[in-house]
C-alpha cells in the first residue's frame, strides 16, 4: 500500500511544503519518501537581485511564524559583513522579540499537539493564551505576524515604560497558566499515553541524520545555538538548554514546555536589565566583499544563513536552510515502523509550521493498486479511535 | 576546544591537503581542500573532531567554477569545508556514506547548479517541478528567468 500526503502547496508558513509517499503493510509503515518543492519560491535567486535593505523584508516572508528568526539571522550576518555593532538596547529588544516569538510558536505547537492527540480543549486553552503573546508582539511592533522590527544595525521600534509594564503583567498571567497546563498534562493519562513511544528517534539516529531543535534535544542531545554559538545577548542571559531522553513525541512536548517556561525567565531578565541608549546605528549601503555564516536558534531549531557579498548594493549569494528541512531526514526515520494513524502526530511533532490546512491523503493499496483519497481529519479520527480503547495508565509521571 | 587548537590539528592530520584555513571570527573556521581530498577531510572532521552535525551545503557560482561549502557544527564551533569544482566537469563525490543527513542537501545541489554528485544514494529531483525543462539550473548566475507569454484561452491568436 502506498500513500501520499500533499501538504498545503500555498501554505505561507513553510519554505518547503512536502509531498510524502508512505509504503505501508497493513497498518504499519514500511517506507516513506519525500517530494519537496510544491511551494518553492526561488527566494535565494530573488535575493540576489534585491538590495541589502529590501532583503530584510524578503527574508521575513520566508516564514509566517518565525519571521523574526529569519530577519535576525540575516541582519546579524549583514552587520558582520558591514562591520558594525548594534547598540546594546537594540540587541536586548531584538532578543526580547525572539523569545516572545519562541513562546508564541511553542504555544501554537502545543495546541496542535493537543488537537492531533484528540485533546481539543487543551488546544483551545493554549491558543487562547497564545493571543496574549500576539498582543504583546502587536504592542511592540504594531504587527501580529511580520513584526518588521529588525533593521541592519539594530531595531526599528523602541520600548517605553508602559510597554515594559504591560509585558511583565501579561507574563504573570502566562506563567500562571503555563504552570497549570504543566500540571494538567501530569494528571491527564490519556494524553500522555497517546504521545509516549510514538515517533521514536534514537540518539544515534538524531545525530547522524542531522536533526535540529526540539527534535534533536528530545533525543537527549544538548545542542542549542543560543548556548553553543551565542549571538545577540545570549552570552549575558542565564538560561538552560532543555532536553529530554524519551526520544518520542512526548519528549518533544516536554522539551517545548520547558523551553516556554525558560523563555519567561529570559524575558523577565531582559526587561529588568534593559539598558538605556540608542536602538540602532547607521549602516553603510555597501559591505566589502566578504562572506559570513550566521546561525540562529529558531523555535524549530537551527537556522543557518550563508551570506556572500561582492562589494555592491546587492548580495552575491544568500543560502538559507530553514530548520524544517534539517528535520525531514529524521522524520522519515521516525515514520518507519510506525502506524498510519500516527502520521499526523509524528509529522506535527517536528513542528513543520502547518497548523490549520485541511490535508488530503491518498491511500493506495499495494496489493490491488487501488487508490482512495482520505482527508486528514478522517485520518485524525482513526488516530483517536485507535487510542480510544488503549489501556489508561493511571498516575503516570509527566517527565518534566 | 578553541579555534587555534582546531587549526593546528587540521594542519597536523591533513598536512598539505589543507589548501587554506582561516578563522575570520570567533567560532568560525573555513578550510579549503581539493575535491579529491574531500571525503578524507569529512571523515577526519567526523571521526576525530566530532563534527557530526552537517548544517547544510551551499553552492556558489564563481563564474568559471563552482564553490561548494559544507557547513559543519558541533557544540563549540562552526566549521566550513570548502572545495571548488570546474564548470565544464562538475563532479562531486557524495558524503552520504559518512553523513546520511546530507542527502537532501546534495539533491538540492544537483538540481540548482547542475552538479553531478557521484554515488548519491538517491539522485531523483527534489525541488523543481516535474515538467521542469532539462538543462536549466536556476542558481547558476547565467540563468535568467523569463516569464512565459500569457495565453488567454479563447483570445486573439
């Protein structure tokens, strides 16, 4: 049996939407194959014909969720090429928005995980609270999605006392609710039972297949660009790298919840130690011919830019590798030996920026060659049906 | 492990195979090797230096040749291995046997630059549409996009 998952060719969130062909034997997946490029927009080619400033807004539109990640990664590379150092306050605000974005992305993912596991009230609660983060981002930048807060040499918008107070007040609400979700997870055996053991990726496989981000850290590898290769002000901020060693979807959930809680601490630190001064410096129009590698820990994992300048107003080459592409090889490994019903959950667990699209799945019977199209919501129902009669583990421990 | 130690170790183990090694910024290393010594260098990086994470592979069109950059990373440093291949004969060995996670990046390289990666486990196209005309490699500098003329169905001939 073969089946194919075309995911939203016009979905704005992904740079590389994915075609998946899965070979199954009964319920068990034997092989999986990828076909990318449905939404390949040729941004790398396009970037070569735009100026350094125009490219900030182009890179921002690679992703609709981690838009700030892409611009930060880009501008901090360009700042190195232009040999300028942004002022401290600018870097603090840049880091603040980055951490808010991480919270909003992880809360979004947590909701999706709840939804895919059939825990829809969890999904709605979490997404309600995600609105608080979105509101904070709106007060900072004026936008909910593309914040456009970065510029070469600093940030574009300053914070005032009232905004700092608003963020700190909202953070209190968020922290209280996140603690509540953490406890809810501990006492919700069906949720834990659904996630545990699904999408297994051993530590060795995670390393050899070059997985990134929470997927890698959930397999017990403490790799975090913020710690390994500190950019912006992460060398001044105290925080811990969150890992789990269960190597499954439960581990990935745990890592993300821990990271949310860690991000609240980082934001509090940033706001309480916000230095005074300017937020940006003037940048020259042309950098010297040079090259730079810029790395960034996006909510989904390591984001890397290779930027090469040739002394003109336009870049010679910009190479972008978004974290989701880094995780595809590992996803194929996770899918193998899994169940069809686990596909949405495993796939959602790498957080491929897909939250809302109705996704159609064509199932082809290998023996008869028959093909039928199954919408993703039917597949999700079968996923819930599968776990409906599963033995409930009472008092299971949430490994936080 | 700091950058200087890495540079010394590279010169010690790979000797004259290292064509150039630079350290333009803290935690950033660039090493150039000939394409024939690429696999040996990757093997050395992975087995002896612990760079098992390949971030990505970048290709750059230099006009007469292509430059290929392998961006490796570990917990201390980002190490870039670079090599150059000629435009007339763009052949590159696959590193998938050593780094299985490189497969998608090598497939991307094949399509975007028209480079033939030898011994690649899976040479199928990855990103471009199925009806993409052969011999068009978008990230080459001499490739220009031309929008096809718009045809209005039922319009004037």
